[in-house]
């Protein structure tokens, strides 16, 4: 009877790996991977970046941090990693919308179901760690299981009184400040811990607006956080934890890139027409968690969470050579306008953007408000049946999210001499005035069965989604529901104390938007993305020789690859047809100095990924404009955009008693900008090749005493000027050489 009750409780769950008890027996919040030592125990490929990895190069750009993780592809956009575009094993990466993004096990996209690609991602600079799951993420984590999950780990409450501070100053007046103070104390009512944290970053930016050289193209981001826990002195071992965090972000960032000529000769310019561009966002995140261990074989966690996100990206949206454009039938939105990615190929329209030809521009206020909240429960139960050890885990999550758009367009006249004056102020909601909402119930169950040297882990996930869509401009309302499922089985087999095989087969799914799924127009309807993925790998870990490597092959067969629609104006993913992604990943770590018994360390690593990402069929429903972002002109045999064939990272460091240094290098091969695989733009500046990219970063530190450390470094040592993206609106280069220096202090 006891086992029956326990198993029933375990059918409830948080979507996280249940590693609820620390080595010292104290309860800790649940994590996805749980640490570097646990990576080798998982049935699928994974990576864990800890605090040392996060601080080694003073990175705040998640693209640079994840460059060393095989199978994770990044696309730079702004040069600072403010708007990450992350892809795992070939899923399309625009705004990371096809990857499940979490912070401390809580879904963190502004509206993970209704609008996941929405210009917010947790800031890697304030994190204590990052967990990445690839092959094993298809059961516990959703809603996007075709690729994987990235879980950001915020700063934990320290076990003893601790103060940490870091301050650096660098090129382009780039400031970085990160500080926290916390402690854990024993009281008559149990253990109480607290943490106060502040993260600040700002920069003038490395781009210059033509004719407005003194105007900022940088950003400012402020992020405070409070975390408190209480472990009451009761017979039940339990823990309550509360976290609240806030982000205020303001950036003078633009969608517009440059012409083919300017991106080569004036790579850090911005055109005069982008002088009004600015994005302002506010994000609040909070949760209350309860973790308990009723017995040695039963672990539980319950979480309630609420996230709110508001942003307005006031940005250049279109251009016209007509100084006085007309209006639509409602007398509001200006007509006769040309998209920016098309305008970059037209000398006259390009002149308007540069401020040298008379005309007009439309600047759109992409004003949107999001929220997501929910309850999730988790359980894990250990039992032995015969000679088989079982670890049964399960979970349920009740979730709601919503996105509300109220957008408008202002029109400015261009005098041809660099000046822009207001012709018309838009009306709030005139360009888009609609709401999307999703209610989701997700359930999973998984059993890890250990039979001697073999571990099998079958699992199943089911989600029921209720969609609502309201278009207030056209007085249209639609609703619908969708059931999706994913699941599979993974395994590990211990060949020896140092070697093991692992692998698995999974069915993955990525859900469509409420607008796309309920759209009555057949050509605009979208279905869920589905895939079957396979992986087989070999791990070697030799602690005595400080040597470890992982070699894995993977294959994913997409039945319907959802193509992101960022920038096309529709804001909904579209059916992208069948595709296959396959490749090989290698991760190698070695420290020859430690092996030789030296008093210093010389850690080295090599990470390599070879990928083939191929479209398997012509896209029969291509309507032209809707697919210009990613799939435009795609044909059978073409490569999926922004998935490089090769991705390589390597590094070496030296760690002495008082000082140390690290040298890291990354290289990615060329990519295509759209599914048409054009080598040069034809009808859109989004078309064409994206350069191969090589970057070297150097960092060094000197320990003044046990508390104070000097730090400094150079990003992009060779000052490579590389075209990194053709999205959102034409080609743009990454950041050039950047120097920084500062200090760390800890008491």
C-alpha cells in the first residue's frame, strides 16, 4: 500500500532531473544535469558549464560560452549576445524559439507556447552555471523537445556569509558590475538562507550612425535578485525557497543591416534612418518552491511561478522613395512601402536609408506584453524488483501564457540631406492589435532501470493545449485544442570503470502558435513540428590521467520542420517541410601537467561538430513572402539555413598558484542565409552566404591576496571583421577587438 501511494505521488512532477539531496545531506533545489560529475551518468549527451567556466573569460555573451559545447549552434546578431539565436542539433534557432529555455528549472521564454521567440533570454553574465541537454531531453522537458533544453542556473544561496564582487571596464565604455551578498544561519526554527544580488552592464556600442557619430548604439541592463530559503526543523526533511528577479533593459539596437558593399568596407556603420531605433524591456521572474524527502527512496518538489515581460522595440520597419506616402483604406497605415531587406538591394531606397535621397521611412513600435504562470509538481521513487533497480520519476505542469500586441507605425520624411522629420504619428494598435493565449497541461513519466552494467530509461510525455486567438482590428476570434506526445528510450552500458556506451531513440515535438494552428486559411495553417532522433555515443573518463572525451553520432528526421517567421511580419512559424540532420560530435579534455604531478595545471580542450542539415522535399506551400526569413526558395537537397557544416572550439590554459591565463579559439564554416542556398542576394538581402568565422579570446588573472584578484583580457584578438548574420534585415558584422580590465573580490 505504501508503495502504491508513493508511486501515485510520483506521477506528479517538475520538469527537471530529481537530484534533490546534496552530498552533505542537505536539501537543494532540483537541477537538470546536476553538475559535471553527473554528465557521464546520463543516457543522452549533455554539457554542464559551472561557475569557473562562466568566469574564466569574463563572458556575458552566451554565444561565446556555448561555442565550446558540441552540437549547439549560435548565431550572433548584436555583438554582445543580447538577443541569442541558439539551436541544438539542427533545430531552427531564430530567437532560440525551438529550444526549451529555462532558469532554475522554470520555463523562461516570455510566452513559451504562444510566442517563444520574443527578445528575452536569461543573462548569462549573472549566472552560476548553464546546463545543456541534447539527446536525453525529449521526455522531461517541453514544450519544444525536437532539439533540447538549456537551463540557466542563478546564483545559489551560499552556505556561509559570503560577499562577491566583480567590476570591469572595457572598449566602447563597456561597464560590467556584478555583486552579491548572502549567508545561511541556524535558528530555533531551522536553517534560513538569503542572497541579495545585483548585475549591471552598459556600453556605448561599437557601431556608429552615419551623420550622428555621437549617438549611442549601445545598451544598459540592470538586474537585481533576491533569493530566500527556509529548512524548518521538522521530522520531514523539507525546504521552501523563494526567488524574485527583475530586468530593466534599454538598447539603441536596430533590425537593419548594411548593403553588400558597406558590410565589407564600413562594417561598423549604421545608416542615418536607424537613428530612432530603440528597444526597452522590463521582465519580472518569481517562483516559490517546496522540496522534500519523506524517506530515503522518495523525493518531491512543487513549484509555483509567475513571469511578466513587456517590451517595445521602436525600430525602422520599411522605406519609400515617396516623400508623402498614402494611407490604407482605414486612413491609418501608410502604403506603398518597401521592406528593408529588399531596399538594401535598391540604390534609390538605399539612398533614403543613408539620408542622401529624399523619401520617407516607417518606424514601427513593436509594443507587446507577455505573461506566463503555472504550477508544477515532481516526484521520484526508488525501488528494487528482483535484480532490477528502478528510479521512477513523473511530473505534471499546469501552465498559461499570453502575448498581447498593440503596435503602430510613425512616418518620417527624409529631406535627402540627413534630416528626418515627423510626417504622421501612428495610432496605438493600428498595425497589429491582437492576443494569443495558450493553456497547457503537460505530463511525463520515466523509469530508469539498472540491470547490472546496463541502464535503460524509457519515458513518455503528453501535452494538451488549448489555444485562443483574438484579432481586435478585424473583429476575429478563434480557438482550438491540440494534443501532442513525445517519448522514447535511452541507455548506458558500462564497458569498464572508465568507458561506457550510451544512446537512445526519441520522438520529439515543437508546438505551433495559436494564430497559426487555428488559422482558417489552409496555406497559413501550421501543424506541430515532429521528429524522430537517434544517437549513439562513447564516453571515456580517466580521473587519474585527467583525461576525458565523448564521441557521439546523431541523426534527426524531421517530418515537419517549423520555419520561424521573425521579420516577415506575420509573427508565426510556418510549415517548412521534411528535413534530416545528422552529424558527429567530439568533446576532449586533457591536463598533461596534472598527469605529470606538476604544481600547476595546463587544462586543454577540443570541441568539434560536423553536421549535415538537409531539406528533403520541395516546399509545395511556399507563398513567397512568408518564407523569406528562412525557407525562401528552398528545394530538395538544399541546406537548412544557419547550420554550419563545421563548428570547432579549442583552448589551452595555464593555472599557477598566483596567476593564470587562457587562450580560446573558435571557428565555424560558411552557412546559407535562406533555404534557397543562394551564394549572393537575388531578391532579398537575407539571401546569400554567411562568412566562416574565426575568433581568438585571451584572458589573464593575478591573485593579489586571498580576497582580491586582478582580471583582464582581449576578445577577438585578431580583430576579425566577419559577416555573422543576414537576419533580421540584411548583413551585419560582429564585434571587433575588445579589451577589458578589472578586479574580482570575495570575502
